[in-house]
């Protein structure tokens, strides 16, 4: 009987657990231009089969103030992070001139309470192409509820607009789920043993 439980546990435990994809519950932005609102970063707009389109209705963009651009994503609860997936600004109004509004250098910082943020990683986003575009993925680690993106510059737009297409967070699958399942198997085993003892 114990062997059977072991076999069940082995079958139920994935050998390599892929990160779970988290859609942020809310987002705040340093500024927003016209209909290019920050909701367009978390609502799946423009996403199909993991690729983001080039429709301006599906993007977020700052005002042209030139102020430092930032975004704070709220995951809804403290989550064990694996990565951040960023689909960059992908709107091409012709001649490729608007693609330079895509964010370029960025930093990521993390917080559990939304007040104190600690630096996590940094990177440089490649410019969009206007064609359906995959996410650019950067590894993260640690626990956080709030993920802050500071966008340091763009690809050289003369009006200083800075944009992105969509953002997701990869999370480490919750060990608690497996722990509960293991505990469940244990309880079944105990109950069966007790029943056997009573029958004997
Ligand atoms: Ca979008």
C-alpha cells in the first residue's frame, strides 16, 4: 500500500515545474497619453498565442513630459517570482518612426508592502518591429506582491514618449499545493490503517 502512495506522489509531482503565468491584478503608471492607458499592459489586449500585435489601442504610453517613467504592478498577493515577461511597444505608424517610443533601458525592483522596494534586476529591451512580437523575459527571484519597472529611456523618440505592450510575471508553482496533497495521501493512509486494525 505504501508503495502505491509513493508511486502516486511521484506521478503527481512534475519533474520540472514551469513557472505559472501571473496576470497582474492592477497597475499604476507615472503618466498616460490619451487612450494609451496602463490597463492595456495587464488586460491581454493585443496578445494572441504569446505574440503582441502593433495596434496602438493595445499599448501603454507616457505623456511627453520627459519625466522619469515608471509602472508598479500589483500581483494581488505576495508571490514567489521566477521572471518578468515584457512585450515592448510595437506600434509602427510607417517608416518605423514610432517604434523608437519603445522603452529601452529599465530596472526592476520588488516590494511586499508597496512602500519599500529593493532592486531586483535590470535590462535593455530590444525595439519592436511592428510585426507580432514575443515577450522579452528576465529572471527574477524572491517574494513580492508589487513589481516596479523604472523605464530610464526609449529608443530615441524626439518627443520623449515611452511605451510598452503588455507585462506578465512568471511565478514559482506553489509548494503549498503539493504539501496539501501529500498530507491528504497521508490522512487516507492513516484512515485505511485504522480500519484494518479495527477489522483485525
Ligand atoms: Ca496589451
